[in-house]
C-alpha cells in the first residue's frame, strides 16, 4: 500500500485548504483512512477518518464543524477539506490506512491501528 498526501501550503487565518491522499496497492473498500497532524513541538494527533466502503466519518473535537473528510472511489483519493483555519492548525498532515480492523470510538485515535502512512504535507496558517 502506498499513500501520497498533497495539497498543503501557506494560508491566511480564516482560509481553507483541501488535502488529498492518493492510495494505491490494494482495494480499499474494507480500509479505514485516517488523517493525523503534528504541529511544532507537539505529538502527532488524530484529526479525523473515514471508512472507505461505507463513507462513515469520525472527527476529533478540534475538527468538528470545520473539517470534512470524503473519498472518491473512482480515483482512490481521500480528501480533507479544512475551513476556518487558525494558527493552531499549522502542522504536518499525514494520511494513514488501517487495514486490519474496523475502527470504533477510541480506536480511531490510536496510531498503532494504522498500518500504512503517507509522507506528510505541511500546512502553515498565518495570522
């Protein structure tokens, strides 16, 4: 499995960005995709995720109401639409794939549940 994240960049506070994660190497209908981020001096944290087959999404509190995760089955791409960005959102964003388990509740947050990781894309929000 290969994951390629892109779409990061510099944006002003209040602006929007859409990140993409292109997935390849297997069928993804049974896979759960997650987005994580790591800000400067911080630990990596869960942002949100989507079950590829059903489209069910799950968000961390920091993302609820501002971020939306979706997928394009034909293109094997998962998106992270980020709106109303603020300086706290500045981080390297990673996409990851969990192929062994269906994730519920606290499991979404556990990095150990995710088997494959993309290389990360930098998001910088200027105030």
